[in-house]
């Protein structure tokens, strides 16, 4: 969220700086001869294109990092408090929703009140050591 606000502020500041620069240029420049008056400047189009490319690039990077974070793999251990039985599942971070989650193989697991869940980042093997 903060990244999107930063990008918007960056674009707004860039637009304000550009308009002030352009306004100061028009005040300082003497009247152009009639031969060059009909030829438009390419600078505004270039600046606009660069801003669009910069905005799209930053947006793509933010989307990629969000997707990458959501696809990080976690190990969830479900422990039955009555019997002490432990079941281990592998889950993507984005698929954990409160007391239920969807495993990487597509199973939807909902916990009862008698079970507790331990979530660990990374994949644990059978012995409990991380890979």
C-alpha cells in the first residue's frame, strides 16, 4: 500500500516539476520565427512516454513482488490437543485463511476447536528440519 502511494506521489511531483519547467521556458524564450512556430516540440511527448513506461514498470515490479510473497511456501502442522497426533501440510502463504487453509495439492483443511495450528516458513522434511 505504501509503495502505491509513493509511486503516485512520485508521478505527481514529476508532473508539477515538468509544468513549472515548461512555464518558465515559455516566459524566457523570445518569440520564435514563423518558420519554426508550426513545428511542435517532441520533449513533452518524450517525457509523457517516459512517465508511462516508468509507472508501468514500477507497477509490474510491485505486482511481481506481491505475487512472489503470496506464493512463498509454508509448513503447517495441525496438532490434535486430545490425542497429540501431528499432521503436516505444505501451504502457500496466500492460502492460509484463519482456521482453514488450502494445501499445495488442493485439499481444503478446516480446523476444529480441539486442534491447533503451527505455521512455519519454508518446507520441513519428515524429521522437522528445514530445507
